[in-house]
């Protein structure tokens, strides 16, 4: 059952939010929920409910929002209800990273619902548990509840499986804020799968630049999670490293949730590479790094990790400063970043800057809401056909600061251009983001420190 949440009025005049230099320092204390919080969504108002139990919005509008009169090509009646599902992993392998990402999508829906006099937003949440089978069940539940669009999933494997087995066959739009696998680009999705985070082809190039130019590495090895995310990024990284003139020595995969990774580490490090690239999630990463520092010193080699292992609590959990570990992750440098951070801080009393993919999650939800408004109806095909129209160049600029006004313009048929919190959202023909800015960061005793931003495009 869903219900609508009426949050207190959020900021109307949005100020500039500072970006912490030590991005991970506050994460463990402020952003990481307990197991109990994760089980019920964590945080103020993040219980995954978005509608009244009777499916109505309290003003006589049916919960399915079908009172809009648009035809998907120029908007419809603005006074209607928009329906959106949210499908993300807040338990399992992404139990640490997932809850703030979920909250960022929810706060976009609640912000519009609270601030708009003409739009009501109904949403419901399903936890994938970072597991494909659970994700498919959750996606099916949202599809069966007649949600025409879904923000999520997070894990690339879950996103691919839910798209193939649930959303695409049922004509439901899916927009992921965190799935980076290259396999998503060429998926036969009939235009129903999108993402507001760049693919790993870009990140592999950035990681190679860090390893070759910043860390002076000639040789490398990879240790990667055995799923679409891990294998896809490892392959892209190995290819980029060789294209840059370096040597890839060993490529080793691992399964999640193992009690020891000493054997896998030994295989990856047997030829003493200059740089070891590890890709996975914090759940396994803690044990991997404990095993590494149990057998090797920080001077043995440099390590580079991607966004999946960006966690301010990792050094404390591992029991080591991890100063030989460097990382890259999609950064939030969009025109709407400050407005998003103010909205999020007001809603949850915490800073999203230390949590990866929160800005991308807000953007995923915002684009879906705008596309729905432009479509004029809660219909997956109509929403699909408006996704690029509301985001790409041309028309009136819309950011998180004037998102409510943007929905009203879209509903009236005005051409709009969403400028996101994470980036200047520009979708290509595959529904991918073609350019991005990445954080280059380094671990230390207090979490991780962002050194600089690196811009990259393909």
C-alpha cells in the first residue's frame, strides 16, 4: 500500500551549499543508517510510501493520474497526478551506498508534490537487495501497480535483469542513476532504459589516466566482482590501459560475501604490478582490504578503485588509513547542484556531497517527472518519447531550483532543457550520458579526500 507524504515546505530561496573537502568524513555519522533504518528505508520520511492508501491524492483526482488529456507530444492538463516507482538496493551489497541514493530520488518527488499547486506525485519504493531476482520481483510489483516509469536500479546487473525481464517487455520507462556497465549501452531496450550516470567506458579512461600519469604505473592487474558491473569495468580498464601503452598482467574475478580473498589477491599480485585496480562494493571491499593489509604493506603497490568502493567509512571498517588507495567517481558539477544540495539538506538534515550518485538519483527522478508532465499521461510509451525532449539542448532552462515551474511549462507544451544537479544532462541515442566530470580522490584516516575534478567525454 502507498500513501502520500506531506513534508514541510522546503526552501523557496535556495542558497549555495558548501562542498566538503574531506567528503567522506561525515558520511559514517550522518548518512549511514543502521540495519533497522535500512530495513525500513532509513532517514526522515524515507519509508518508500508516496500515496494515500486509497490511491487518491485528496483532491478528487484518481491515483492513476489518467485525467491528463495530453497525447505525449506537447503536454496535457497540468492538474493531475504523476506516478513514479523507485527501485533501488538499500540492503545487500549496496546497503551502505543505497539509502542516500534512494532518498535523493524520493526528495525530488516530495519536493514537487509539496511545492506544486497543480501537480500531485505518487511514488512507491521496492528494495532490490542488490540481487537480480529480488530486483525483478520488485520491478514486477511496480509494473503491476501501474507505475509507468521507474527510477532505478543501482547495480548494473540488477538494472539489466529488471529491464530484460520486467520493464522493457511491459513498456515501462526505467532510468538508473548508478548503473555504469557498458553492456547497458547496446541493450535491446526499445528506448525504455536510460541512465543519468556515465558508462564505464568513460571511467575506465579516467582510471587509466590516474594510474599511468598520476601514479606513474607501467604494469597493472585487476581484481573485479563477478557481475556485469565488475567484469564490464575491468575489461574496459584493461583495454584502456593497453591502448595507453601499459601492460596488463593478471585479471582475477571474485564472488561477493566470501570469508577470505587472500587467494584472489595472491593471484592478482603475483607479478607485482605497479597498480592494482579493484572493482566491487563495500560489503566485499572491507574483507578484501583487510586481507591485503594483512599480507602486504602500503608500499607494495598503488591501488585504484571506482565509485562502487567510494565509502568514507571504509578505512575505519578496514582498520587501515588506506593511503595507497586512490579512486574515481562521477562528480556532481551540474548547474543545479547547489539547489539540489539545499533541497536534500533541508529534507534530511545531512549533506549529500559525501555520498556517490545522490545528484544523479535526483536527476533521474526529475527527468522522469518532467517527461511525464510533457507526455500528459501516465503511459510508459508516452513518457519514453519525451525523455530526450525535456533534457537535451533547446528550450527554457530548468534546474532543480525551478523544477516545479519546469513541470508546468512541460505540461503546457513549452520546450524545456533540464540542467541537472550531477551534470548538464544530455542523452545520446542509446539513452547514455556522453560526457561527465569525475572526482579524483584519495583515502586517509578520516575517510577520503577529493583532490580534483577531471572532465572527460567520448
